[in-house]
C-alpha cells in the first residue's frame, strides 16, 4: 500500500486500460446487437453485462491497488480458498445439463472454476518465486507445480467442465515454458501428451464431445458435412463471418444474427456477430486489440521487478491468449467446439469478473515495476 | 531474498518473452489468414448462403382454367380442399385433444393422429406438416369457430400449431361421363420434376395426364406466382421483414369451351347402357366439330385426381373391358361392312363397276381355290350395288374387289382419312391401318388376291379408329369435305373474354361425283328404311330419317387359353357390332359411329343404339323437309345450324 498516491498515478498503465476498455465497450455494443435477435429471452443481457463490467472494474481497481507482494504472502491462503469454493460446488450447485458449475449466492451466480484460473496463476507464481532455480529443470522439479495444477483441475474435471480444465492446463504449460525445462524432460512431456490424447479421446470424452471433434475434423479435411446436424452451429457461424465480407453488413444488420441462424451469440459465439456486422476490417481491429493485450502483458512480465510479478503477468497473458485463440478458433472452425468464452467480450458474470481480476493483476505488476 | 538476485532471475525469463511473443503473433497470424479466407476470398459464397438462409419462396398456385361444353356446362372445375397443417413444435398442452374433438375423430383416429405426430422427426418439428386432407365442411366450421382455443401467446406473439389451408383441387361434375376425352390430372412424379422444373412445375403440382387436361395443359394451368418472404432459422416467418417482399402474382389458366355436348353425351351413355364395352362418336358433318365422344367402360375422374390406391388402379388395369383404353381414338378395330362404301366408291369413281349390274350370291364366293363366305349362308340371290349395300352382301363386294383391286380401294379409304391419324389432338391416336399391295411386298408377304377381297369388306388387315370412321362418314354426308375433328371451340379468359374462336379445319376435299354420293346415300337410307335393309327391323318409324351402314366385324379366332373360361372366350371371339351413319338424310347434320366391342351383329345391336341416339338428339327439333321441292338447298333456311351454340 506504500505507493498509492502520486506515484501510482504517474505509473498508471494507460495502454492496458485503453485496450481493456475498448474491448469491453465493443463487447457490450456487440452484445446489444447479438441479443436483439431474441429480445424476449435475452433483451436485457447487455445491461447486466454493463453491471458486471462496472463491478469488475471495481474489483480490478481493488486488485491493482493492493501491492502484489501481499498476494505473494497470501497466495497459499487464496489457493486454499479456491479449493474450498470448488468443493462447495458439489454441495451447493444444482445440476444443469449434466454438470454442476454455478453456485448461487444471494441473487448472483458464481462459477468457481472461472475464479480458479487467477488463483492458479498466483499460486504458480508463488511457487516459482520461491524456487529461483536457473539451471535446467527436470521432471522432478515439475512435481510440485503439477500438484498445484492437479488440485483445482481435478475438481473442475469432476464437475465436469472439460473446457475450463483444459484452459488451466494450458495456462500451467505456458507458465512452465517460461522456466528452463530440460530438453529431455520437455520431450518426455510432449510424448506423454501425444500418447495420452487418443486415450482421452476414447475414454475421457462424452459422445457429444467426440462428435464435435469428428465434425471439426471432417471440416478440416474438407469432407461433405451435414450442416443441419452437429455442424449446424459452426457452419452458420462461418456463414456469418464469411458473409460479413470486407466491411461488414453494419451494426444490427447481420442477417445470420438477426434471423437467429447462429446460436449462443451472447456467450460462445459473439465473434460471429462482430465479424458479420463489422467485416474483415472490424475483425482486424478486434484481433489487434487482443494481440496487443497479450503482447503488452508479456512486456509487463518482462519489466516486472520480481519473479512473482513476471510469472503472474505471463499467466495472465496465457489466460487471455488461450481464451481468445480457442474461442475465435472454434468460431471459424479452426478448432473443435469447446465452451470457452472470449474474455471481456462474451456475456457472463464470472467470466467478466475473472477477466477483470486478471487485468487488475496485470495493472498491479505494471504499476509497481519501478517500486522497490 | 536480495533485490539483486531477483532482478537476475527475472532476466533469466527475459530470453523467453520474445519467443512467446513470436508464438502469439504466429497463432494470431493464422487466425487472420483464416479470416481473410472466409471474409475476403469466400465472401460471395457465404453471402449467397446467408441470403438464401433468410429467404423462402412461397409458390402461389395459379387457378386452373375451367373446361365447359358447347352449351357452357362446366365439365372440369376447381373446388377448395381444406387441409389441416400442424406445426409439432408449437403444439401446446391439450391442443391434440381439442383438435381431435373438433375434428370429431373416433378412438382409432385419435390414436393414429398421436402416432403420426410421434413419428415426425425432431428436425421437422418447426415445419408445417399436412395431417388431414380435404376435411368436411362440419370439421372446417368447428375448427374455425374454436380457433381461439388453439391459439396461444408465446412471448409477444400469438401462435397456433393448427392451420387450415385451402388448396384448389380439380373436380369433374359429370363424374365418369366422357372421362377419356376430358382427361384427369395427377401429381408429378419425382423423376418428371427435374425435366419439368424449367417450365415452372414444382413438387406437389398436378399435371394433365390424358384427354383435354393433358393436351391443353399449357393453357389450362396458367402461371404460378410466388412470394419471397424473410424467415428466421426456425423457418418461422421473420418479424423483421423491413424489406418489401417481392410478389409475383399468379396468372390463372385459360378457360376452354369444347365442342362436346354433354346433353348428347348423356343420351349416348343411356343408349349404350346395355353394352359393357364400345365407343361412340358423333360429329357435326358441317364443321367436323365433335359433339360426343365416348369410350366404354369409363371411370370416375375425381378418383384419379384424388389419387388411386394401388389396388384401385390394378382393378381398372386388369378389367377385361379395358376401361383405361380410349377406344374412340387409341384403339383400332376391324371395320367390317361399314368399310364397304369406300370399296364401292373405288369401283364407281373409276367406272369399273356399273351399280345396276347384278351379281349372283349363293352364300359364298370362290376365289383362288378358297370359298369366301357371305354374311348370309343361304345367299342373297341376284343383287345390285344398292341391294348389296342394304343387305351387306359380301359376295357382291368380293366380286367388286376382284375387278377394282386392292390399291384403288386403299386409295379411296385413305382419301377419306382411314388408316391415318385424324389430328384430333387429344390422347394418343392410333393411325389404324389400310393395307396396300406395296405394303405386302415390302413386308415379304406373298401376295394373294384374297387380301383385296377381305379388305373390300373391312376385314383382313384393315383397321380403323372410331374417330376416323366418324370423319369419313361425315365427309360422305357433306359432299366430300374431310374435316379435322374439332374438340375445342373457344379459348377465353377467366372473366369470360373470348381470346380465340377456333375455326373448323378442312383436311381435304375428296373427289366423289354428286351422283355417286347421292346413290350411296340412297343406299344407306335403304339400310335403315328399306324392308331389305339390315337395320330396318330396329328403325324408328316417323322419326328423324337416318341413313347408315351396319357392320359385323369378325375378330380372328384366338387360340382358347386353357385358363380362360369358356364364357370369356366366347365373348372375346364375338364380332364387333358397328353402325355408321348420319341424319337427317336429306340435309345431314351429324354423323355417328357406334361400335360395340364384341357386341355381335351390327344391325341387331349397334344400329338401335345409333338410332336411339340420333332420334333423341335430333328428334325434338326435327321438321321434315317439304316433299315437293326438288333441290331446295339454296333457299331452305338452316333452321338447326345454330344448334349447340
């Protein structure tokens, strides 16, 4: 709390703020158009999104204001709280479409698996901060961080929420890439993954999940697909994107959106609406914002004054990177459909809060890069 | 932990940030390339898909033209069929129950409805599916009165799962009368659709299959219109249709008036009542207009248009009396003795025969080592041409044929249109066949003089259609003008405006001298009115004077099939009964052909039918011509010329 005051104002990270604010404003606008197609059910979502963003901004300010070294101190406590929340899910969350994800507190619904991501980042940062080893790491050195991952991840898999679990794994992997892993260890890990993938496909996946992957693979290799079946959503999403052309059809003018050809435009497929209405030019703008956000996060990491800050920033960069790439990739059929939101753009309270906590962490590391 | 060491450790990470930044840039580069592919390269394709997604073209069916007879009686028209469509996705609790009650369904009907609903696949739940066709007026009234019970509020709109749609169906008030000539419609088959799509046909369309309905399809059907509407993904009509949907109004089909006289058709049907199979044609000798054209047995046109079941169709197809065959046009028959006038003309016109010369008939004629039988075993004694015609003496015509030869007879027959398609323009027309010597040569059939003898009496290989014979007798009656049979007399717009009056078409003027024709007509008159005549016994005294010729056409003995029962074989081997003639004798108006398939003697069976028809048709308005005026054609008012208009 030392540096709050004049110094902090000077160090305020304007590029980060402007980027995040731009994405959020564009997201709300886009959400307005996306939900206008179904006013009976979704008409008020954009207002709720504004509420969430406002709350999220408050949380971000709070997260940024407290010197992150306090987080380092309380990291294990946060990690423990996270685990408890994830356990609470099994007690409190009602089953929705075969899985337990949301717990309801007052009028709010909270998705602990979302909050698990920043907690995981902080916990890994804490571990690496305390383990300043510069020589090559062996697999043994990975045991502790792996355990840190497996705690929340296994609970998330039990919900089950494969998408979030996968994201946690990706964030973990990204952070570990930062360290100097021995080549042999890296090779072993990659081989293990390659061998495990088909087993997971057969044993670990539900039928509908395999169906999505199969559909995606058919599209990748250019087979004829039945667009009225499994591929409907992705196909119509591609039609929306493609028909947007260079300049787009204009705000509220996307026919694929307005005539409800793309399902879930508010949650998982908002990018289809944006691409349809704003065209390639609009997509370049949005992709540019995300690339900038991620590269800027890496820059913040590189200028961070300590390991904890650097790892946190890289973790947040990984969070934004994997979320945006997987979401955009699935919307344009580069990847199979997984329920992964586009941070700051998709509708969703927990998603917005998590993103905002991550932004707050970034800001925190950024502001305090020169303070000793 | 010292500050210094912390900075160094962070520096250890620093090498990797660049690689991470590179990896991020490459991955996003791939996404940008994907976007370029979708949004720049394939945008036209996807744009088209997006446009097609939201537009649906609804066909607006054109009303099919109405067919009337010469008096304006409606022969073929349209009535609404009320069909019930259900949208399964919109069915609310209790809707099925309400609908079942309104429709008055019994337990079986309710079960069937539930089963059919359950059978609708999930992906079609948002489609309107036809569940009931052509419901009764009571059912319609019930559903319309209680429509509010089936309407529900969903969000801000009123929706209903049940809709009643009126679609026009063809209907034929005269039912089975004249079915072959009028024709029926039925639904296009899938394999025809590809071919007919460019002409504007769509799935579910009906097309004329036979008769007038088929021949005049293009005028009758009109042109379908269309309306493009905007739809949402669930195929419900979109509420955000700010663009004006394009509407192309349908163009109704043309109305057609036929030359047929349905009153006469009824008379014909009544007269034929005792005979299971045959054909009748009545034509106006002055214009070639077809007043009646009937093929027996017939079938209900409405049944065909509604769609026959497999069994119903099989019953018709396998019926030994062949109801599906148009015997007036499609099938050709041995003409028998009704052919004799043309043999006579061949002899008379070339002055090879003196009609007053007598030929002795002993009941058969010896030629080429064979005995050719006469129709009367005991023989007719000495007969001249008139007597031979009246009594239908075969021997006279054998002797004539020997002198005249086959080719002269064939030429006259062909001049009168026999053995040639008449060009009536409906159904498939058989050309029939008139043999010639060159035909036998061309087909390597060893020539025998007997061919000419058989042809002269309308046997051998001679085959004609009913409509051909009708036109030929009309030509005999009108002084030698061979007309194209005319069946459509007027085309008009739905509002009654006449678009085209069709004129009679002359095919040819056959040269036959006046005295020869007069002689023949006198002979025909004798057939009916002279006590020697073959139809004298069945004439109606003091009625319309009728002239004509009877015919009893032998059919070749078929080998009796073992499984064929005797009665059926007996029937099939019986001769065809013919009567060909015209009336009134002194100023002919109509020519008539009656052919009763396997009917037996023409004089006994066909002649009374023809006489009854002509009597009923012409009798009520017939006024006998004053006897004293010799040749008064020029100043006699054609009192009956307007008949039928």
